[in-house]
């Protein structure tokens, strides 16, 4: 991860990082991302896909008439900016 990419992410997160912090955190973030990338090598073909019909509990103290989401599919369907079975989000890193 370049310092420029990290600086952009920091701006999006409203963080003010010094040049020293950018250098330090870029290495740390690259290490974390490398670990996450290594997970792609794990064979999960024998693992059943998680599908739950359990309802997501709503907070009792918010007083809203929120729609209860039963599944992740419901969440995508109810969201703005959904594309097929996914969320559309703005690109963060180029």
C-alpha cells in the first residue's frame, strides 16, 4: 500500500496523519492486508455457505418503525445503491 493510498484513506476517515505516521501505518496496513490476502488460499469448497433465517434484533430504545431485516438478501434489497446481490460503494483506492 502506498503512502498516497493511505493518505487518501486517512482523509476519507477524517484523520490527520503526519508523514512519520503515514510511513509507519502504511507498513502496518500492508502487513494486515497481506494476511487477509493469504486467506484466499484456504480451501473452503467443503464449507456450507452460511444462511440464516434468524431475525436481526432491533433496538428497543430507538423508538423507530424500522423494517426488520431477516437475511442479508433483505438488507441488500432494502438498501439504496444496490446492484444485483451486492452493494455499490464508491471506489476508495485507485
